[in-house]
């Protein structure tokens, strides 16, 4: 039996999503390799950076990319990364829909290329506009519980707090804040960015996250297909552990073979 077979389904904006692992499509060394890694990952949601597409209207803007991401197999999630403010992000999202892409959008606004940290004010402003226009908005945010709540109130479909800066492989350095976001969430929480190894992904699920988004760690691996499989296994393991329920840490030891209560009259414990 697969670890995932008893997992509760992930629902985003009323749609059942077959995998809790989302993938980004940047940094792969070739289209065929990306195709095979996507397949191995089992992901359904796949982000595509709009800035890499030709949105001039002269030709199919995603012709090259779609060759390797069959639209019938994946839900393409256009990503506004590269937008410096709300106006640019909204423009990119509208262009994507005009070009025939789904009205789902990963809202990503980061003005500083050095740290790629999301701008909270512009993100909230853009989310308000896009939700009103009927977009399914998945905003990438710093791990800020107050902002996450404000975005939920606006009507976003998920919140996507960063574990650490994009491409940094630092893992979940924002753990306490993400725990608060999860505690307060009324929409799925997707831990996004900085997930460098499969155990980081497992950690996110053990904390109670609903999904993770991974790009760099898989794309730049020496064997992206095998790394995608490793992430898939970690996602399933972490989610299964969360659903089963993990015991809290204790300062004291607890004997693994307590004799009392098992053999009548026995009083001692084995370590
Ligand atoms: C692809 C995408 O959406 C990125 O913006 C995302 O945040 C990935 O981060 P990593 O590359 O650190 O996995």
C-alpha cells in the first residue's frame, strides 16, 4: 500500500489536487529532463514564470514550455515572479488569461533581486484586485501570520509562506511563524521556497502544512528525476506522520519495554 493511499485529499478552490507536492519549472538543464522530473514527482500543480513567456500576442506564449508540460496532465500555475509591484503583477495575470492560461495565479512580487523577498503591501493590493476579477490567487508571502490572515479575508485560495529565501536551500527557518499561520488558516498553507532537501519537505508536513512547492532543489540536482522521487516519498511520509499524529517531545526518558502492567506483579522496566 502506498503511503499516500489513505491521505486526505488536498482541495484548493474546490478542486481536488492529486499531489501535495507542487513543482516549479525554472533552472532545469533541458525540457525533456524537466518533463521526466515532473512525471516522477507525481505533481499536478506546476508553476510557470510569466516573464519567461512571450506575451506579445504574436504567437502561443507557452509553445516551448507546453511541449514539455502536457496541459491535460498538469494544472499550470502562471507565476508573476519578476513583477516589482501590484500593477505589474495584475497586468501579467491578465495577460496570462488573455493568452489562454487558467485563471489561477501564483502571486509573487519581489522588488529586490538580492533576497527575492515578497513585498507584503503590493501583494495584498494585487490580491484584492485579482480576487475581485475572479482569479484563483495563491500568494507567495513572507511567513507573516497577520498578512496571511488579511489575505484570507480578501479571499485568496491558499497562502504560501516562505521557508527561507528562494533558491537558498536553507530549509524552514521561519518555523514558529509558519506554525502560527497553520493554526489560524482557513485556506491551505503551502510552504514555498528554500526547501533544499526532502527532509525539509517532510518537516513542513509534520508541522501541519497542506502542501509544499519545490523548484531549485530538484531542478539543479545531478539526477532531477531521482530527486523528484525522493521528494515525493518525503511528502508522503511527512503527511502520513501528521495524519497519524506524532507524539510530543519529552524531557524525560520513557522505557521502551515497560514490564509493569504486562506481566502481573512485575515492577521493573527495561530500557
Ligand atoms: C518556482 C517558484 O514558484 C519559485 O518562486 C519558488 O518559490 C521556488 O523556490 P525554490 O527554488 O527555493 O524551491
